[in-house]
C-alpha cells in the first residue's frame, strides 16, 4: 500500500511465461506487502503479496513452458507436470480428496465457447467462470475464478483472474496449463494462438519460498 493508503497497482509486460514469472518474483520480493496469514493456507506463516497486478504475456506459447532455474534450486514445475495438469483444467475428472477441480466448471463452458466463436466471432459473451455462491463456504475456495476470452485480430486471447495466487509453484503451472488449453481451443476454432493477460489482487510468495525466489532473482538474502 502506498503512503496515501492507495492500492499499489503493478503492470507487467512479459515476453513469455518464464519472463513473467521472473518479473513477478522481483516485484513481490522488493515491493510486496508482508503479513502473517490469519486465515487460508499456511496459517501463522509470513507472506509477501502484491496489492494488485496485471501481467500481459505476449508469447505465452514459447517453449519450454516451465521456467528454467539456477543450479541448486528445485524447479517449481515441469513441462511434464503442466501436461498432466491440463486434465485438471479441461475435464470434470475429480479425485476423492478434491473438493473441486477447475475442469468440472470449465469443461462444459470450454466447448460452448468454441462453438460460440465458430458462429459469432465478434461476441463479448465467451466468458468462463469457476465456483458458485457456495464456494465462499469452502476451506480453500477456488483461486482461479474467471477465464475470459477474446477473439480478435485472428487470435484467441485469454484474460484470467485469480483471487489468490501462489507465485512460486502455482503461477507457472497454472499459466502453462491455461496456455495448452488455449492452444487446443484455438485449434478447434480455427484461429491463431494469442496472448494471456493475468490479473490478481493476491499474487504472493510464502516465506518458505523466499530464499528460492532470491536465488532465482540473484538478490541478497535481506531483500
């Protein structure tokens, strides 16, 4: 939060998912609001978080999708995991221990959006949502809430909103999976693949990831 009490709005433009991840790590480490978690995941731990961020990724399809990290740092994800994660995004398949999956909401809507664009490419109605009025009662409500889409200039673009977003591991996995989903939809529609614009008021790093993030960004340990 700025000195006058206003929200600190961050705007990032990145070449690809790896570049977006790296820029966001820097911003959270250097300017993130630090606090102790009172409700949610890892209660009692410290978290650094951006007030509000918009991340425009110009070429999210550039491979590899998973970021490359310095030697000695455990990778937050891999292209293999991202491919497996796609099932969670695009199908309603759910494991016994899962309260929800994104796919149980997105699978039906995804094919409706594909059909919509085939017949009405200029529409503003091709917006997919996740969760319901009852999501507020879950111990861990869905983080991804909106996958809005835009077919313009011959390309399919995603505009996604995360209410809360773990930057270290979830960010590259989520965006990698969404990119694969977008590529599939673009192929079905018959258009080119476009950008991802990601928005969040809760992009954060947990304290257990701070040192890893500092190593990736080559920052001093007191950052």
